[in-house]
C-alpha cells in the first residue's frame, strides 16, 4: 500500500510532529475497502434513464432541472460519441452535434437556450477515422475504450436545435471538458495548447508524441472565447473542471506526472487557494459539487480498475472520503440535479451490462452525517482561538514568534481524540498531514511534493497474514 507524507521543511514543526505523530501500521483493512451499505442509505428509487445506443454518459442538467445534455454512441455510421439533448418532461431527444468526428463534454447554458461541447468534426481525417474504427469492430477488433486527446478537439457553442454552431477556441491542441459558470459569463476548460504553441525541450517533444495529456492544464475564458487566462501550470493532467453552484470555486482532478494516480482538488475561480481534498493514491476523477457546496462526489478505482465506485469528500477535505456505491462494475461520472435531491451517473448495472445513465433520489441529510458535517459550531472556543477553521489551520490563533502557547495549541490539536492516534493510513493521519500542509502554506513556504503539493509517496506494510506453509521452529 502507498501513502503520502509531508516533507519536513521547518525544524520547529519537525520537533512537534516527532513528539506527536506516531507512524504505526495497523493490522486492519485498507480504509474504504469494506462495503458499508451506504448505497442503500444514500440512493433510492434507482432507475435507468438512457436505453438507446451502445453506451452513454456525462449527463448534465440545465439550471432549471428540466433538460439534460449527454453523450451517446448511437449515430449510424459513426462509432464515436455524439451529443444529445433531452427534454426531461417529454423525453424528446435530438442530436445537437454535427454527427461527424468525436464529441465529448457538453453543457447547457444557464439561460437554457444553447449548449457547449467539444468536437473534432473539423478534422480533415474525421470520416477516415470513423471508418477505421468501424472496420476494426466488424472484424471483432474494436479499440478498447480510452479517453481521446485528439489534437483536433475544439469547444463549440450551438443552439438547442444544433444550428448556429460557433467555434470558441480555435487553437492547436486538445480543447475540451468545458462548462459555463452559473451566471453564464465564464467557461472553464482543459487544454494542452501550450505544448502546441510554446517552445518545447527535446524531452517534451518526445513526451507529447506518447502522452499529450501530460501537458493538460485548466484555462478560464469569457463566454465569447475572449480574455483567456491559465489557471494551472503543473506537469501532469489537470482536467474535468466544474464550478460550484455559487460560482466561487472550481473542482477538478489532478493526475500525477506519470498518469497512474489522480486526486480531487478545488481552487478559487482566479486560480488562487488551490487545495487537495483526497489522498487515496488511486485514480480519483469526475468531481462534482453538491448544490449546497457542502461536499463533492467523485469517481475512484480504489477498489480495482474493473470496479470504479462513487465517493464523497467534504468541500474542505477535513475528513476521509466516504463510499457511496457498492455495486460491482463501473459507477462513475456523477452529477446532482440543481435542487440537490437526485443524482445521475453512468453505470454498467444495466440489463445489457453496457454503461448507461441512471438516476436516483439522493439523501442529502445522510450524506452530511456520513461526512461528519454539522450545523453546530466546532466548539465553544471563539473563532479566533480555534486551531482549525474551515478545514485549514487558523494562523490568526498563533503569533509570529515560536511560543510555548502556540506549541501547546498545535500539540493539542494533533493529539486530540478527533485524530484517533494518527495511525498510518487512517483518517486521523490524513487530518494531521493536512494540518501540517496548511501551516506550511500559511507560512508562505513553497511545496516540493510529488504532485506539486506538500506530499510524497512512500510504501509501508499495513498488515501481514499467515498462509499455508508457514512454520516456526
């Protein structure tokens, strides 16, 4: 098992943690591995929404909850996803993308009159690529599904009838994964355009030929495609961004440079205050805010590559993530209705075993309880004196100098019952690590971890078991 620990950057903090953090290996199940019956508690009235096509996914609701935009493989002569609009009142469905090439990542404008999606239909080789895939499938050799980083992807806007198509990006490289802000004034999206328009080293030129996702970063632009600004600039894939319902923060997934792990992050819409919420050491992606802003739902392969499941994490990353789904197979790409009372997601639990979009009633109160969220204050201590505020250390409670009172304050939190002993791999250990990271950040130190954060990967033995053949003489 792999976990992530802090790089000791300040002597006085190292002394504190040497006194207070015991790195012990508990002989118990890996956190999150044991089924919890949460699916029954959180989801009810589960029903399949989409039946047509080879597969469907990424279903997103309009701001009034009366429309859905989604992608589906169902177009005759085209084996790739196209974008479809559904009136949830009548069930009427129509294609809004051109029907040629690949498409992905659609969104409905808050006004409900137009949609956003990424498409490669302008690629001169679009039809040839379609036929190549069709020929492979006819021979029983169809390509195994994987995310395409086609450099011909651009972001388009069109009306609900598929007319008035307009290219908003017009840049070399992959531009996709876009969504409008709640007020419709901004678009956040992912792009590796820097690798196609900037100067690359010889090493990076080799890298882009093998893995163009390495150069993926997040960008923000005005709704008309102007006033472009870059929000991230780290090695590895930053993608899948969404605004919260208040339009103040963005959540996204950040992959490690080698592409083997991804974690959930949030930041302000100007790119400031970047916070890592998960440290599962797995591939965690497709994060989406609950409209309340209390928590984020996401997909992870913590239970194996063939068993993606949905998890929750509170928006401040104060506690360990909580498992939502427990049905074998793929469950991913979750999204809440605007009122927060239902959840749509893609699942292979269909009768055909093919991934299709499902809908269920959502229990918000139970989700809050499972995450340890409460409407009551953290304690009777005045806000200025609490060591933790909003999930991060409160540096207003300490003085610039190193004092006995401040050392006592840090130790009181790190040794508190809330952290449960800080055994390696437990939620308490993660809370302690997050606390240290927050203190480092508050002091203005620069991170030097594996993923541009404060953490680096190490391996430890969590438990041992005796098998046939073991003996002691």
